[in-house]
C-alpha cells in the first residue's frame, strides 16, 4: 500500500512531460519563424536575380 501511495504522489514524470510540451511548443515557434524568413529571403533572392539578368 505504501508503494502505491508513493507512486501516486511522485510528480517527476509530470514535470518531465511539462518540459517536453514546452520544448515542443518552442520548436514549433522556431520552425514557423524560420519558414517565414526563408520564404521572404527566397523572394528577395529571386528579385535580385531578375534584376541582374
């Protein structure tokens, strides 16, 4: 019975899951930002390339 109570009171797994969710959220934001910058940069390079021709 003591082991069951100890297992239910243990919150280290919940903390690890929270950190995992935070890391996933940050990764999504970084990927979105990089994709947006990449699209704008591609457009800029296309404009420069067209101007040089």
